[in-house]
C-alpha cells in the first residue's frame, strides 16, 4: 500500500485535533490503553462524550489550554492506504511549526468553522499551502451541526474560498461539509446532509491520486557515504550510498556527478544484499558506477539528460524560524540535502503580509516572517526550482553560533 502524508490547518478552535481524533476513533485505530486513558480523562464535551482532541495533544500546555502548539504526528491505515497525519498549530506565533509539519505533505486539509466562515488564518494557511507547492487541498467546513447542517452556509463559504484559491493558484480543491464532533462525513457519509452528493473525508483520502508526485524524471541522489570496505573479499569495492530524492535510476543510465561534472554509467544498484534493476524516489541504495570517479559526501548523482541548475546566487522564499532576527551581515550555514556550505542573505526583496498577501519592502526578518530573498553561497549548489522538484528545491539555514535551524528556503530562480 502507498502512503498519503497530509496535514491539517485552521484557526484556533476550528476542530483540527478533534477531526484527527475522529478519524482515528472511527477507524478503530486507537490502542486499548489509549482508549482507556481517554475514558479516564476529565476533558469532556458539553454532551458528556469523550474529547477526541486529547489524542493529538501531546504537550501538557496543549492539554491545559486545549490548543495545538507543536506538530503532532499520527499514523493509521485502512484496507486501501496508509496515512501519516501532521496536526499543525493554528496560532500565528507557531507559523514555523506549521511550515515544518506541512513541508513533506502530499495533501492539505484546511478547516473552516461554519459559524465564522473564512478568517485571516484561513488566508495565512492557504498561502503557506501555495508557498509549499502542495497540490491537493481539502477544505473541510466543520461544525455543520452548529448551523443546522445548512446547505446555504456551506455554499456561501465555498464561494468565498474559491476567490482565494484562484488568487493563490490552488488548482485542485475539494470541499466537504463535516462535523468532527458528531462524526458527520468524516468516516461515514452523514444522514443529516442529504443535499451533499459527495463522499466522506476518509473515502476521499483513500482514493486521491498522489502517484504523479513521485513520477519526476529529475533523478537525483545526494551522496551520503562513499562505501569502501577495503577488505580482502571486497578489495575493489566502491559504492555510493544515499537516498534517491526524486525520479528513478536504472541500470546503464548515463549519469553526471555534481559539482565536478564527471560522467559515468550506472553499473549496479544494491539494496542490502539484493541487486536491483532500478532505484526509485524514497529508496536508500548503493549505486556503483562503471568509472572510478572522484565523489565525496555532499556530491549529487543526477540523470545526465536532465541536469539541475548550478549557481552561487539564488532567489528563494524564506520562512524565518528563530526568535533572533535575521542578520544580513553574518554568515550562516546552508544545508541542501547532504551538502553544507556557508552563505549570506545578500538582499531582502520583500516580506509578505500573510494575512493580506501584500508584499512590503523590508530590511529585517523576525520570527515567523515569510518573504523573498537573495542567497549567496560559498560553493555552488546543484538544485532544481521548488515548483519543479520539491525534494531538490529546498534547504535550511543554520546559525553556526547556536547550531539552531533558523530558516527554511524554497528556491525560485537562479540569479545571473
């Protein structure tokens, strides 16, 4: 079975954690000891039923306040698919946590409270979905039980969101009216909304096609380790170990090694003790080349017919994640896959007001700020544009003084 990674986003109290709890509860994905702890909990709903949000509230502060602060990951599966869920916070001060949880997702679920309609956080979260290049969006209009399951309310919110989706170029948007508290349209189709002709959230998640996300022809494998046992049995053994980021490497494929530009051909692909004919995105393998090429950790093996861009000057979107503001006068470390080099933010092009989507001139970035910058690196990076290949089009910034990750970068253009 393939795996669908998705995350939930929404304003405070829109019901993100309750929705995930309902998915887990109604699919019998809760362990017996968890269910027992739920029943013992003193957090109940107004009608005396179990507060399912407790399932994803891992921090004490979350349990006490009834809000999501950190990203909580949950796993479950049905007969058709496996799922990894990231429950991300809705508060503006935890934007960095949301970006972290959403960065590896194939699909986004955006919750809107049927009583309130679209709010500023709806715009913010949708912008981040657009920024991160997430192709599939499900807008769950929640708490339909509190508006008497009104079709009129549902339709009016759809009309509001369609304008935003068009502005952000969100092409694949699905709308589902739900009540996470009551379970309407979460796992089973609701009897209270006979006007709704679609399917439940779970049924949609089971069948949504994400295969195209892994069909990139841009074969990329950053080298994590050069394997040279140098034993009597394996005297001439030389393999290059790494995880295939995207695309597929096959036997006899012509490849190029960057940054050296050396060319060779794939002679052998190993996965543990098994010899493979091909290595696909997500697989960790050892690749052998026909020629003895000088390759080190941090180099990248790529398909010779689809080379990435190489430059020291990159235009990128930046999400700032540190309480200490961005300092354009100092050097940071940039980590692009397994390659680490020095860099500076040479120019701030603009900062985005993610509540209004307006772009403003700026001379600094503070915690949770998002905008466009020019990055100047000490060594050239071999990268793809983020829109073409998310796996090879992103990087992180690390402050060498504290060793903290301070920023997430999405590459948009090579600067001439």
